[in-house]
C-alpha cells in the first residue's frame, strides 16, 4: 500500500534525512510483503512470553529508541552498549498471521486519496536509519525508519558500520527476508510485526522504475516499546530467563542475530503487558541446526547473551553443558567415523580435548565405545 508522509507540528526538521511532507512512498518492487487493505488494521501483539514476578528492568538512563542499529559509531570503532546486570532476589514466505489485520473502526481515507502516514515524534539516528514513531492508517502505531539512499550517514569506509550506498537496498531486503522467513511465525510475540520495505523519490518523474533512481528507502514495523539500552540497567532473574528464552526461540527458528546489544532489546513492563521483543535483523544470518559450524556459532551467541547482557559470569557459562537443545539437533557421525575422529589424537580420547559433540545426549555412548578402541 502506498502512503504519503506528514509531520506533527514542529517535527519536520528533526533527523538527518530531510524528507518533505507529502512525499509518496510505494512498496519496494522486490518486497514480498503483501499489503493489507485500507479497511483493515493489525492485530495487537500477543504477549506469549510474560512474567508475573516483580523486580523488572530498571534502566537508569532509559532510552526511547527503537532502532535496528541505534548504537553510536566512531571512526574505526563500533561503540556498543555495555550492560551491568544485578540479580533481583524476587525471583514459504507468506506474512505472519499477525500481519493479516483484523477489522477496525479506524477511519479510512476518502476514496481516491492516498493514505497518510503521520510522523508523530523523532526517536533516534542509528548508524544507517533515522527512526520515527508514526501513526499508520491501517497498522496503527508503527516505527518508520528511513535513509536517504544517495547520502547515507555511513559513507566513511573506515567506519565499522560503513554501508556502501549501492548495498542499502540489499540490506533492507535481507532484513525483510529474515522477517518473512525464519521470523515469520514469531512476529507479534518475539519480534515486531513487519509491514514492508518502501521507496520514494525526492523529485518523482513519470516512468522511473529503476530502484537505483529512488532517493529514499524506508521500513515500517510495529511499535513495541522502548529499548533496554544503551546505558546502565538492572535485570531481575525472571527477566534474564525471559531474555535467554527469547534468543533461544530465535535460534531454534534457524536465525543468528549477529547484533546483540541492549538497544535491540525492546521491553514493556506495564501491569498488563510484560514482554520482550528483539529488533535489528539486517545483519542476521541463517543458522542451520544440522551444521556443526552453525550450531557452534549459535551457541556462541547464546552464551554471549548470558554473560554480555544477562546475569551470568563468563566463567560460569559452559557451552557444552548449558545448551543441550542446540547440540541435540546435530546429527552425530556413526560410531566408526567418530572412533576414527578420536584416533586423530590421544588427547581427544582421554577427554583433554572435547569436541563439540559432547553437548549431545548420545555422546557418552560413542565416547565409551571410542575409549574401548586403541587410539
């Protein structure tokens, strides 16, 4: 669905992307998102992951940013949020179902007019996008992230977050691919609902259809709350467990986030809504649970969530013991192959070097047989 943007009074000069009110945005020609009809509206998110305990997040420097890449950047160094956690003692790429809106009383635009996306407030400038809270005529409160394609902020190749202007469309469509692929069934529960990639021209000319000719690129997603970071925050044990389980769910759906920061964790701790959402998937990659290298990388990320953002000390995280659900999906080699593998070195057979298979529940059976052989 196409839409024109408008600004709340006094907000049109915010952000780095100087886009004018009245600019027309159309669905990207390579987007796979099927737009809803004008007379419908999105179903609110389902709070499937909740906690009843008290002692929630306590951000000391609360961020109102919901940014897929909202961490500041400096030349040669990517600055990531550091989090200090304290235990609280009160312990087929079709749209997701939440993207198929339900009927609503939201007023429609008059026939023949273009729907309006009203930008209410500016959120933040990320390493690539500017982020706005907006009101969509169909989807309600959304996040509108926009970049001026020909002059993105990360033009310096020495930046860690450098993005070649020619790759911006690829980045956006990759993020859509992640939302509409591995994350499809998680929209509205673990990740926000995704509402498409859009493009616009600063000075539209009739007949321009080449995506390289478009000046603006935008992504629209559901607004789900404020970011946990950057900044200092405290986390209760219940919320830490929810964080671990949230990332585990994403991993079990075959996706590695590759951008774990406090700014990409969105939370709501109001009385009737207690949930986490993860955002920021333009760097995410598929993780095959049947490939040993992929599983090892997924376990590395799951471990980092625990000691980098959660309550665990890095020395207490055992990548073999603590993540059996990851390893058990990995097909073990047959006994003969495994014995041959052990024979490569006595240290392996003696247990001095542990192959990643040790996290698999059947490992001990193979190890017992291997130790009966002469390495």
